[in-house]
């Protein structure tokens, strides 16, 4: 009898090994996080993007864990406990009910969906102490330890923020740091020099009384299989949505309103396989700002931003519709923006603006923009500048010169009402820009004498253009 039981047990174990369960078990009821594949069309090889689906998973309502409206401490604690419970169950949705809920930082974990019910407002306090201890994050392409992003996920898998509710940041305190006082600039110089000399990231602690480095609103750091769907964002201390060293990201159906300093809409940085669709952006800086790290830090991490598609988005305000750089030292390739509109009166600078300088290195190639409608542009349709240093020109030294190859830029079916120029391309003599193709790119009015302003450019073609 014992021998027979042993054989049956071994057979059962072999069956488990031979036929593993599909999906990620959420609880003892065998509910699962389903991983769906999102197919995206692009003029380059674009892999299917796996994203989590929490439809069948257990729900963890924050009020069951002690959340109370207008009580930051209880609500913060309840959200943390609900996230831990969902993660321990193997997966689940943390539910933010209707009403306004004041909280501090939210740290997501794998297999967790933060779900905002219709009418829910998750309001983040602006007390810096709520975003301590410092976490492994970034500041403008440089790695450091700084205040936690308001929502932060580090080395997570299958993670989401969904629902029809709102994420909102209180701004009274953060607004005071917009002006970048002298202490802040000194801390920036210190961080720049530490990164250039490869000081370990753990020693680059930027939380002190004078650094004044504002946190991101949402940062996914070294994570994969990410879904953001359906909610609104109001205000942000710094960059609004920042996928950093991530893979497989879908962002859809968002409404973003953020008009503070450095309030880009989405900043994909050293991230790959991303799809952004059906979003509305109304922000104080670039709508989509593609990054890939700065200088020595990015050369060390050696990860390009690659395979990004943006489609069916509307932009009401901002600087550029699509910006690339200036933090692009890891390289940027395979980017498509399709069927997007810029609202009348937005008065943006460019539709596509690529910026770099002699310190960046990296590369930019295979950039496509098509089917775009816009009103008046303050500058032009396409801008490429290779000597953009802003305040850094005299603030810190150049440790190593690395130029940025820029090539294969394609723009098709673009229409604006008024521009200074169609294209302004300023390459470097030692590293000319290569292969720019414009097709059916038109405007009603060119305000300056020259339609195209070019320096150090090899290969420029126009077809059915103005």
C-alpha cells in the first residue's frame, strides 16, 4: 500500500511539472491575473506587449483596512496594507472608493492593480516628510536617492493603475521649489559630478534642506508588464508619468492636467515596448518627452528607449508634441507618433523636437511622425538642435565629448496653420544629421523668410511639400 501511494504521489508531481498553470494565481479560489497581448502596428518590428488583466482577481477595498476620509495616516496605512494583502494573495485590485482620500506615498507591488472608482480622488499631500525614506530614483537622467515618487513601483511585474477616478497632487509646498534656488543648483552640480565619476548610486543621497529636488508623480522603475488605463491626473511636482528602465507598458484613456515646472506628460526613459493611445494632455512642458539617461550614467546602463508607439492623442497645451532628449545618452530608436492633434490656441514650440549636445552621446534613429493636425506653432514643425545645454553650459564641466548620430527621421501628412519655418536642422560639422524625409508636410503661413533652415545635414528629401 505504501509503495502504491508513493507512485501516485510521484505521478501527481510529474503532472504538475509537465502542465503548469497558465496565469498567476490570485487566491485559494484560483482566480488569476490574466496576461493579455496587445498588438501594435508600426513601420518597424514591434513586439506584442503583455499587460495584466485583473478582471478575475479579488478586490481589496481600502476602507476594510481602516481608511478614513480626511485622515492621511489611516488612509496611507490602509492602502499599504491592502497592497500587501493583494500581493500576498498572488494578485488583486486595491479599490479606492468614491470620495476624496488624503494620502502620502503609495508603493505598488507585483500583481497589484490600484483601481480608482468613479468619483474617487486620491489626493497626495505635499509634505516632503511623507515621501521619505529616500528611494532609488532619478533626476533628469541621473540616478540618485531622492524623495519617493508619489506613486512608485520598483522591480515589479504585472502592475496597473486603472479606473475612472482621479490622482491629484497638492502643490502648495512643491510650488515653492519651482524656482530652483541656489542650494538646488549646488546639489545638481554635486549629483552631476558624482555621476560623471561613477560614484555608487547609494552614495548619491539628494534629500537635504537645500537640494529641493521634487519627486515624480508616477514612476515605474525597473518594472515590466504595466497598464495605466482610464483615470485622470491633476497636478504634479515634477515629471508626471515616468517609466524608467521598464518593458511592456500600455498607457491609454488618460486625462493629464499638470501646469507646474517640468510637467511633461509622459517621459519614457530607457524603456522598451510601449504603447500610448487615446490620451488627453494639458501640461506645462512637453506632451511626450522621450529620454534615455544622461551621460556616464546612461553609458553605464546601456539601455536604449526602443519601440514606442503613440496614437490618437490630443494635446491642449505644452512645449513640444514629441520631444526627444536632451537626456538621450542610451539611444532612442523606433518611435512612431500617429493620428494626434494639437488644439487651437495651444501655441506649442514644435511638433517634433530633437535636442542633444556634445556631452550626450547615444543616438537617435527611425523616428516617424504622421497624420498630425495642429494650429499655430511658436517655432516650427521639425526642429533638431545639437548644442542644447541650457544652464549646464557654464554650471559644470564637460568630462567627455561624445556626439550624437541622428538619422532616419520621417514625417508624413502634417498640417499646421502657422509656423516660423517648416524645418530647422542644426547638425554638427563632425557629426551631420542624416536622412530626413518629409512628405505632404504643409502649413497655411510661414512667418519667416526661410522655409527650411539647415546646417550640417546629409540627405533631405521633400515630396508634395510646401
